[in-house]
C-alpha cells in the first residue's frame, strides 16, 4: 500500500503566516498598553481632583457670604446644602459615583449644573485656543523649515531670537502690554469680552473676530516658538542624513529635496507636540481669558478657584486632564502609522 502524503503548506508561506500573527499580537499588545496607561492616568486624575482642591485655603461658604448679614445658622444651612457637613469618605463616594455618571454636581456660585456651565463656555474657548493652535503650528513650522534650510543666516538668527524672546515672556504680561498699547491707548481693539451687545446676525462674525485679535495674538506669540524650535532642530538633523546627500547628488532641486524628502521625516517629532496642544484647546488659557474677560472655560476655572467652587473646579479639572490624556493617546496610536521605524 502506497503511503498517502499529507498536505503541507509551503515553508515560505508558513513562515510569513507566523510573522503576520506575531506582528498582530505585538500591535495589539502595544495598543492595549497605551490604552491601559491612559485609563490609569485618568483614574489618577479623578482621585487627585477630589483631594487637591480641598487643601486649597478658603471656605466656600464664608467667601460667598462675605460682606453679607448672614448668621451662623444660615452658614451651616449652606454647608448642608453643599454637602460640606458630611464626612470626607461620604463626600468622596458621592463625588466618585457622580463622575462615573458624568454628573459633576451643581456649582456653588451659579447654583446650576456644572455640565451646563461647561457646555455654555466650551465654544468660546475652542474658538480662541483652537485658532491659536492652528496659526501657531503653521507659523512655527514654516519659520522652522526656513530657518533650518538657511541655517546661520541673518533671517534665521533674527527669527530664532524673536521667537525665544516671546516664548520667555509671561502671557499675562504680554496681554496687559497689548491692552495698554492697542486697546486703551490707540483704541483700535476692545479691551474685554467676546462680542458687542448691540450686534446681531451676520455682523457678529467680524465683531467676534475684532474682539479676538488681541487675545489671539497673545497666545500665538508665546506658543509658536515651540513649533519653530522643534521643526528647526529636526530638519537640521535630517539634512545630514545619507538619503538627503544622495538626493542632492542625483541633481534634484533643493525645493524638491526639502518638500519630498527632508520635511516629511522632520515633521514627525512635531506630531506629539501638536496633539498635546490640541488637548489644551479644551483647557483654554486661564490667564489670557481672565485678562481679556473672554467668556471661556479658562475664565470659568479662575472664577471657580477664587471661592473655591469645588464641583466646578473638579469638573473642569477632569475635563482638561481627560482632553490632554486623549490627545496623547491618539498621538501614541498614530505615531507608528506615520513613522514605520517605531512600529511594534
């Protein structure tokens, strides 16, 4: 009887199948580790948010009733309404169960749900800080590419010096200087607010843009240097690479070498910075929004800290931190796609 041969897969196909399965497992493990780390960070933020703002000096009830004829009994009644008379463990459990339901409670100052206040203030912050991130990234990357490609030139030294100088200036100080010169002095721009009260309809668009000029310039001036310096440093490193030398030896024009070869690779380190700053879009700019009376989340957070309004600052702190954690997670997940060298 002839022996029957068992069907076997070709060795190269079998090896490729094993490598594919191993690669899938590595990618799943990588994504799982990043997701797990983000969840741990978010849980740590939730714990920190509760205890951090309770060590801030100040009594919410005394602050809110300061200068008013309020008796001790009425103050105790307010503490019971706010839940401040309960044991700390009970307060924490109520806070934790509320956070899991996305219910941060009612604000002490405004006597309204914190989620409603966040919803009202979210758009002004996204408009202002989101626009500043886009402009800062575009300006910084453009100047960084030009500076690296013309390394050591007069324009490179001037642009780098100006950027570093503005980067070192406190945002609140720069904002005050702009208000003194261009708002109070020249009268070209309004000193505060987001829009005029008498403007309606389509006229609101240029009116909001007019109000946004000074806070937008303040944010862009102190942020764009980050993109400029990182892009400039990354591109300088890439310019000494072998593939750049080979592309130039082939006779390719500098414009082609820069656009198709150098810049795409040098752009990768800025991805993390862009995503981190996108996370801060929700955080807003507390000092800038406060100085210009911009009705965003940053100003709301500052108002809550002054009491302290515990439900408000806790809810905002969790929102700010969750946005940053989410953007960092997206950067970690996209980076292997953009750069094959770091793929798991």
